[in-house]
C-alpha cells in the first residue's frame, strides 16, 4: 500500500463523515447506524445506514479500504485490460438513497481508487447519477448543469464524455430503458489515459465529484420533499424501485466486485430499496405522468 493510497483512503473516510452529517441535517429525523467490518482477505470498512427518516426511507453511505491477494476473476477480466499484479488495494465511498416520497428521486454516487500492490498500476473511477420515479425536467436540468460545472473546472470535454458513458452504463438492456436520467460515469482514469495529465489533477477531479454530492442532492430533496402523493404514485415508485434492483443485481460492476472479492454482503446490498414490486406485464396509461417518465428513460437526452 503506497503513501498515495493511504492519503486517498483517509480523504474518503472524511468524505463519508461530511456526507452523513449533512444528510442527517437535511432529513431532520433519521440517524445513521454504523457497522464496522473486516474482510477476511485484508482490509474492511464502515457501513452507515439510515432508515425511516423524514425524507429518506433507506439509504447507505459506505466506506471501504480492502487489500490482499488479487482474486482470480480480476486476473481474467478487469474491464478494459488484464490485471496481472499479485496484490491489490481498493478504497472508496459508495452512496445510494431511497426516499419515502415518490417525487424525491433516488440518487447514487461512487468515488473510488484502485492500485496494484506496489502502486505501479492505478486508476480512479466513479460517478453520480439520478433515478427519479417521476421525471421533473427542471430537476434534471439542475442536476446535469451542476455536474457540467464540476467537469468544466478540469476539462470542458469531460461532461459530454462522462455523460455518454453514464447513459451507456446505467442502461437496463433487457428493459430497453435507462435506469434514470443518468449523470456522469468514469472508470480507469489515470495520467496515461489523459494525455499527460498528472495524477494529482485526476485526484482533484474525483474529490470535486465527491464534494458535489451534498449541495446537489440536498437541494433536490428540499425542492420536492413537501410534494403530496397518493397510493397510485407509491405503486409506481415500487415498480421503478424494482427496475433499480434489476440493474444492481444483473449489471452493476460494484455489486459484482464486492461479492466476488468477498466483501461484506450486507454492506454491498445496502443499495437495494426496503420494498419493491414486480407486477406482471404492467402497462401505464397513455398521456399519464408515468408514461411521460418512460419517454425520458433513453440515452442521449440533452439536459444542459
């Protein structure tokens, strides 16, 4: 484990602290429960879960720092290239929030760092995306404009590049729809891949993404938390949560990495909602708010 890895890991710990504090204040009722856990192969983490809050029905803000012998699945398939180091170190923060009110969207964020045992091979990854049960165009514009500003501080090409990556990544192929309205997603960023950009600059970008979570999501919470809703809207929320579960269990790389690297199961599956529904061959009414939402669940929408 290198000095860089230790410093990055400590910053992620602090990020978890700041985000959980801010979310408790924004929710006004819920409090995070913390579980410390150890991984048998090396390392561990801090899982923080909030349940039955005033706004957040269930959410998690997880920190982990794991290391040890490289699992066989990583040697075979690392994503874009084969990973050959005998040992690895991985650290990051992962967040998912499932609100009570169907007019408050689900949000996910992950920021992470990975390196080989001696640090000769490393990369950063992460992203932030929004999954509304009912798509509000102004919320979508606010969300994407905020991310565009974050990206433009470092590279004006980042937003469109990482937005397209998010559109492709957060796509439920068997449903032919996106999970939500996307956001940004990036993986395996390092100086060699960024035309000579220094590692420190890439790290600052990842930090900026992490720091953007609180102002973005607490603003969206505040704008929507008082909106009234009925039983039909709750039913639709359960169906959309079902789609979220499908993506996380079938496609999500983080879920697969956590389970296959023998991470803590309860912490990995904290991303799942407390309840969801799968109604057989469910159809929405033409012209309904639900139908309007489905129209936006596709790639390539310009929100900025």
